[in-house]
C-alpha cells in the first residue's frame, strides 16, 4: 500500500494564520476540540462529531461517466492509497467530499469537460481510467497526454483493475502452466478465448480476463517466460500481485492528492466553523460557540 504523505491531523499551518478561529482549528487538528467546553455543555457532542469529521481520512469522490470504472477506481484508492476514503458521487451529500477524482475513459468529450470544469480547481484530479486497455502503457500515456493538452490539466493513466489485482495460488499455477506451454496473450481477446466454450479451460480464461484482463495476463505470461528458475526470489503469487499493482499507475496519485491537501484542509475548517455557527444559531451554548468562533478561549 502506498502511504500518501499528508500532514493531516497536525497543527494548522499557512491558511490558518489570518483566521480568527485558528486556535479552534489547531485544537481540532490535535483532537482536543471537546475539551474547549465544559463536560456538561450541550456543545460537546457537536464538537466531538465535528472534530471526528475534521480529523477523519481524506474523502475522495470518484466521478465520471457511467461505466468508466468508477467503483473499481474507488476500491483501488481505498485499498492502495492509505489512508483514503473513496466513494462514488452522491449528489445528496456534496459536502462530504474533500477531493474529486474524475475518471476519463479516453479523449475527453463535452460531458467530461463540463463535469471537470464544474469541480473545484484546487481539489480535482483527472485520470485516464482503464489505462491497461490501450495495449501498451506508452499508448495510454500518449492518450493521457493528449487529454491533458485538450483540458489544460494533468491527466494520469491508471489501471484500477491492476491496482486491485490479487493473484491466487490457483491462478498462479494456471499462469505457470500457460507460460510453460508457450502460450502468449494474443492481441485479439477472441483468439485467447478460441477454446471450446463448454470446457473448464474456457471458464478459466474468462475468469482470468475478468481479474487481470489482457494487459495483466500478457504481463504475467511475459514475466513467467523470462523468469530465471534459479532465481532465489521466485516469481510467486504475492510477488506477481505486487508487480501488477505497481504497474497500475495508482501510486502516481499520491503526489497530486498531497498537493490538494491544504485546500481540502481549509474547506474542512469552513465545515467545522459552519457546525459551530449552526449551533450558535440554534442557541446551543450560544455564548461559548460564539467565543470559540471569534477565537477567544
Ligand atoms: N481492463 C480494465 N477493466 C476495468 C478497469 N476498471 C474497471 N474495469 C471494468 O469495467 C467494468 C465497469 O467497472 P465499474 O468499476 O463497475 O464501473 P462503474 O463506472 O462503477 O460502472 P457503473 O456503476 O455501471 O456505471 C467492470 O467490468 C470492471 O471490471 C481497469 O482499470 N481496466
Ligand atoms: Mg458503479
């Protein structure tokens, strides 16, 4: 798992200095928010909840047109990039998002452009999803570069499928068998599936395609064919899993996520102050809520 280097949860820096409630945010970051009010204050549960939200993992909303691989991308971010919370867009809860990750299926269409333009510029990341389906990774990079040129934004190629790869011992045995028999992944999937459709071999090939698709199978067979049998580190299922995940491009998202973090932190502060303002408006320990908002302790 790639750890995204964030300073999330540390003392507020930069954006907080001109903020009258900087002390409030520093307390939230340190997990001491509820200690700012008395044990019996009705503000306490509100501060506890607001503090949990402020300190919680970054919330990444995965968007894109239907079918582009949003669920798989969200799973890849959750499983490979620690400690992120990724989910699919829910129009009912737009405030739940810290960072937007938009998945392009290929060159951007008008609908993609409009959707991307509507996202906050300082907290959006655009990826070319299903990057493995372009055959060669270099081709995916070219398509991503062309999309980046058209959008005027960076676009990173990512294969969420490979990021989620988990090669089982059975699959490894099958791949080893195929490699020893000289099987190579043809460029047309139809040729790979040109075995009797009622056979176990057909079902195995379909399942392998579902898990690793053409690119993943091709990479695995190439690595197995090139593997040195005397290598002290054997190419086993865990090793192949790691290689596939590394090849997915998911790790390249760590830097842009980290770059979005200060803006995400700022908006979480806005959300936190909003919770206190709501409490004050509802007359929940109003004096204390207002003194916390004004920065006096
Ligand atoms: N080869 C390949 N296939 C992928 C990748 N990501 C997703 N898929 C496949 O694309 C199909 C759709 O993926 P989902 O993640 O369900 O996409 P979605 O956008 O959530 O789809 P809907 O909810 O139906 O709109 C599934 O069969 C996935 O296995 C990828 O990176 N590479
Ligand atoms: Mg889905």
